[in-house]
C-alpha cells in the first residue's frame, strides 16, 4: 500500500479523520475530524497562536466573521479575480480545472473530449434573509485575510501600535474546489492561520525574508522533515491578483512537491482598495513624527490541514511489526496513556485511576484497561501517544510506575510524584 493510503486508513481506523457525510455515500472534498483529529488540530492552532500572537507583543489576534458585507469581496478583487478556468468532459461529465491538466483537450479519467474553459468563481454563495436575490447575496469568506484588513482601523484606534505590527487570525475559509481525491490537502472548507504584517514600504524585502525563515522554522517545529521542504517563487503569471511577490513553502508529498504555506507581499493593495470602496481613511499616522501613509503588508498564510497532513506522513513508521506515529509530544493527541497491569485486580485499577486523575489535571491522558499490555502498547503507538504508564504490583509497594517510551520501547521506573514534572520536561524538550 502507498504511504498516503496507509495514513488515510490509519486516520479513519483510529478516529483521526473520517470521510464527510459517509453514511450518505460521502461528499467530495469534505472530511470530518474525529476525537484524535480535533486534538491534533487544536494543538497546531494553540501552539501557532502561542508562538505568533502571545509570543509576539506587536501581533494582535482577532476572530472575524465568516459571512461579511459582500462589498468586501468587491474591494478585495475576489468577485472579479478569484476565478479558475473550468472544463467539463463531454463523455463522463466530470469537471476539472483546466490550469491543473497536462492536456487541456482530453479528459484525464476517460479520455473523452473536454469543453472549452469557462471561468468560474471559487467563492461559495449564500443568501441572507428570506429572499434569494442580488440584494441578499453574500459569500462565505475564501480567506481569513480580509477580516483583518477591514479591522485595521479598529486595531490602530484601540491599541495605537507602533510600526511594524501584525494582525493574526485563525479561522475557517471556504472554496468551491472541483479537483477531487486529494484527501485533506484540498477541501471545500479548511482552516487558515494568517497574519497581515503591516510595514513601511521601504525595506519590505527584509521583512519578507524574515517571514520566510519563520515559516521554515515553524514547519520543522511541528515535526515536518527539513529535507521534504523547499521554497518556490511564483512566476508573474501565477501570482494572485493582489500580490507583488509570492513564495510558497512546498512539501514533497508522495505525488511530488505541493504548496503547504504561502508568503505574499501584498503591497498596499488591500488597504488602498478598501479605503476607495468604503470611503474611509485607512491610512496610518506615525505617533512620533505625525507622518501619514498607507502601510504595506507581508502575509504569511498557513493551512491547518496542510500542516497536519505532512505531520502525519512524516511521523508514520513501521518498525518490527508495529505501526507508530512518531508525532512530536507537544502535538500528540494524548500525552500519555495510563494502564492497570490487570483489569480484574481492584487495587491495581484503583491506583491506576488515582494516577490517571492526577495527570489529567494537566495533560490529555488516555485510559486503557482492555486486553493485554502488548495490545495496549500497539494501539497507543498507532495514535502517537509518546508514553505509556503501567501501574503494576511494584507500584503498590514503592509508588513507582513503568514508563515506556513510544519510539525506543525502552522502559524505566519513575516515581508517581515525579511523573507530572517528567512529562512536562519531556514535552518541552
Ligand atoms: N490570504 C492568502 C491566501 O489565502 P492561498 O495560497 O490561496 O493564499 C493560503 O491560501 C493557504 O491556505 C494555503 O497555503 C493552504 O495552506 C491553505 N489552503 C488554500 N486552499 C485550500 C484548500 N482548498 N484546502 C485546504 N487548504 C487550503
């Protein structure tokens, strides 16, 4: 089996990612995250926020609305320019993006003849209120970035930040994607972690370079292998309508290199256009010199699912008959699992419950009393639990437990009162 198929099967088997609407035959390009998938995504988002918002005093977090005034999308250029060329096979009626085909005349599935490309907009439409007409038309946001631009003055007025400063947001974005079969790489809805970093126009290249470094460091921090990563600069033709320079961080998926994150120099495109369309002054006044100008922007844009997928692919390992997800402990859904050696010995179960209750005050901990220890290790390895803690007969005598390491399978004895600190130190290292 190919690696992607193995990871997809594991994700379903172990409650990480399920196909969307499965009992109704599914819905292309939608997935639901199970109990462990939601933990993984929460860990990614929480650590991103900690690093880039809580860890950077000049970056302010917001949480904007998915549905916004449609004038935003006129000003941002999305109504006019967020379009892709669509072709349909005259024989099997499957649809494709013409720009993603190697042969734009022939259906890649059945070899049938394709229609001429027709431009279609990637934004999902909806209607506000009881009538469905032009006046009630609204869109689901295709990027979180625009919430940030339309709140630029709010942040400046409330916090008077000196230059440079950033505004960050994590949230869902929606795109009418027609290319199917790419697991969670390309979905109709996904989560973005975006920062608009507002700067003076002079010296934008230096800021751009530093964010490029930040993206690379973050990708490695989450556990993606350095040798699978590369930067690729967009050609002029490929660049989005708002961008003056774009570099993608690409990951080598089993089918080849593909974008996981984007870094764009958007100039003053967005603030200038929103000022024009809204009639509001969106310039910035330097608190010291009084100088007034429209800031430029560098935008690192990261997908949560495009973080998770390479993490899963790179952490998947098969060793001596076991499957292991070698996730970094900080990102693993459970930090440890607690077992009583035997499920039918009341004193062992009672002591194990005590240890479980103590650890779960601080960490997300799994409990397992089914089957034998070997099976429990096997199950925890598959979901990436870094440590398994067994309460055995010695624990009752000397208050120590057996702690087994996921990657080395080495076991050591640790005192119950040192467990919490032990896990904390290991997770932080
Ligand atoms: N605000 C800039 C922007 O949205 P983008 O390159 O279109 O730029 C940024 O998207 C990131 O969002 C991508 O690098 C990827 O991580 C994620 N992304 C975009 N479309 C996606 C989709 N259909 N499914 C999953 N993630 C997606």
